[in-house]
C-alpha cells in the first residue's frame, strides 16, 4: 500500500479545505501533489465536496481524476460510472444485504475465492487437534460457505473428528437463513444454530464456551473501540480466534482524512476491478458494486467515524486489538498472507490460549 507522510497529509487537508471553501473546480495539481498520487487527490477532493453536499462539483473532481488514472487503479472511473447510474447522487443502498446474491458474487471473484481457500488451509494448519466434539462460532457468517469449507478441512486433516455445535451469527436475516441451509447440507442440522443479530448485541448475552471463533470480513464493520469491547466480551468463552481480513487504513482516520481517502482509493479501486473483471451477468456485477462495495465507499467518504459502516484495520492494529482484547492468556499462533499485490493484501491471523 501507498501511504502519505505527515507533511503530505497536512498539505492535502489544507488544500482540500480551500477547495471546499472556494467551491473550486478541478485545476492543475502539478507541483502541489506527488505526481503518482494526483488521481488519488482528485478522489480526496471529490469526497470532501460530496460530504458537504456539493455533488455536482464533487462529480467534476472524480471525472477529472478518471482521466489521469492508470496502472490498474481506476477508482475515480468507477465512482463516475456509479454516479451516472445513480443520476448524480452519491448515496448508499439502504439495505445492502437484504439480497445475498451481490455478496455471493463478490465472494466468488477468483482472487477472493483463492484467498479464502488459503485462509482455510492456513488457519486449519495452525489450529490444534480437537479430541472432543468441536464447538465453533462464525461471527458474520455470510452465506455459510466459508464455515462449511473450514469445518470440512478440519475433518480432512484430522483436526476435528466430530462437530458438536455450529453457531452462525449475522445481522442479515437472509444471510443467516442461507448459511443454515448451506452448512446443513454438509453437517447435521441438529448441530447448527443460526442467530440473526449483530455481534454487538449478541455479545452482551453470550454465555457459552466455544473452541473456535471464526470471523471473515465481519469485524471490520465495527470501529476500533467496539472491536476491542466485543473481543473482551468473547475472550472468556473461546479458546481460539481465527480471522480473515483485508489490510486497510479505514478505521482510525476521521471523515475527510487524506489518509482515509488514499486507503479507499487503493483498496476499492482494486476490489471493484476484480468484480467487473469476473465473468457474470452485468446486472449482478453492478449490484455487487452499487449495493455492496460502493455503499461502503459512500459511507466512509461522507459519514463521520462512529456512523459510517466500515472500519477495515491495518494488520498491526489487529495485533494490538487481539493483545488488548483477548488478553495475555492468548498468543499469536499464525500471521500469514493469503494474497498480496502493490495496493492491498489479505491475511490470516490466529490467536489461541497459550
């Protein structure tokens, strides 16, 4: 990933404030911004203007940035096309997970599918052999496919001969229903329990012990302090926590932070490209982008921290969260990369009782 120096971050913030105050149209940035980051600054300025309701002007900055993009990062172009489909409105889908199909398409993208397979392999290799029927919970279970693959792998490598209970937790009723069905095709339905609640609500009443807590692309919907609070709630009831996540600086930076804009520009520029490059009906690809990925982008670029929907954390921040949230009884047993390129990486973390 690319990062800004503290000096650059301050310069961007000052320039962004001037653009918003003067309602400035796009202008030549040569000499003002590091050359390779000019398209990203256009995105930053567009986001600042959108957050203040200046949609027409913000759109012009994204359009200008789209003309300067190259090297596989076309975020401004994706935003521009999104705005065309939304009739110029920079708005979120109201209920992005009501229909699970866009998420399922996103999860089936080859890069993510291969990375999920690596996560399953890495996490299962890191876990010990369980001699008693395994009790596992999936926090943010999605459609349940990853849970089923994970448990099947544990059985195949001799780590878990029997499964005692599978707890599937997700705030989307449609996802829970689909997950129960998906996992139930492989494991006894009597061992499966679906809970349609957010982990924030569920952790307040949690009082059952589990061998493994699994989470994939779920905890990043909580800000740092909420992640920490929930991990402390879970810690007494679990022996292992395995995490599959995307490395991103989207948690601690506040609204209109240049560092947040740079992170979004890189991560979503690449991920949206993966979706559009994946063979699928056009309507489904647009749904995955507009109702899922762009909903996250709009939230992060226009809503203050505490209200926005997504908080991808840096890998080092996850280690800090686990150390302080799970406590000294837990230690890092696995920290591996499942996929990496210039602008992002996906990784596996496993913390278990020492």
